[in-house]
C-alpha cells in the first residue's frame, strides 16, 4: 500500500535536516530525496483518482532555474514536473525545489495539480526547437577566445573548441517535446512532455493515446 502524503512530507523534512547536520552524504541525500519526492507527487496525484482508477504510466522531469543575480556556487531552484496517466485522465503535478528546503507537494513549495480528461484530448503533437541560446553562448566563447588569442595562449584553443562544441550541440541536437492539445483550447501553461528519449516518456505517450482511443469509443466518436 502506498504511503500517505503526510508521512512522505515528514520523511522529506527529516532528510533535509539530516543533510544540514552532515549526517548524510550528498549522493545518498540526492538519491533518497528523488525517491521520496516522486513518491510524494504520486500520492498527491492519487488524491484525484476515482475508486478503482489506477495510474498506468508516469514520467518525471526536472528543469533548473538559474537567475543572473545568483551566485554560480549556489544551487539553483529546480522546477519539478510529473505526469501521471490513467485510463481516464492525465494528471500533472508541478512544484519548485528550493535549495535547503524539502519537497512538500503543497502550497508551501508552490505545487499545482491539474488534469486533462482523456476524452478532451484532441491530439499529441511532437515539436522541436534548436537551442539558439546555447549556440549563441558557445559562439560567444569561441569569438572571445579568438579576440584574446595571445593573452589566452594556453586556454584559448580549448575555449574555442568548447565554444564550437556548444554551437554544434545547440544546432544539431534540438530540444524535443510533445504537446498535449485539447478539444476546447490549450490549458495554461500547456501540457508539454520533455525528455522524450526516456522510456517513461514513451510509455506515458502510449498511455495517453490509449486513453484517447478509449474515451472516443465511450463517447461514440470514431478514433
């Protein structure tokens, strides 16, 4: 039986306290925090389910939020996004992980839970976009190293190479995601699924398609 959200929140608070005291290695803390955080989001999503409704697929993504005013030595805030699919709906749980604070899955860390019934999903569209920002930064490093050629006689060639690799990565490996489109207008923010190369993402998208087909059959539409 899954642990209730209240127990998971307590364990996450204890985990952060143990880290602050130095009782946990960083690697162990990160691993355990991820496990408990995913379990908490799953418990939060389960509160939306009807009796007999089960989660058939889930996918989790972390986005780092770095602000220009923050120190490079400080851990940035992270946006946590989890998707949970059932035969009836797609649930999204979004929150923010702040350094030194536990994941709480409630108003304290800005968690938002929303959902889309499968019979309201029109289609899932795959999209991609080149990483122009990354390419621009790489080009900037390369140009700077070339302009300061003599002053950077040792590190200059390495900076040029790193910059060119950044340009290539940004242009040749675009960001890819899937956008879930609805019959009655797009939710805000849109349901976008990143990390498509992972098995969990592929399983989630397959579950969404199955739910769409089942919903259309139930409502008498042609799949």
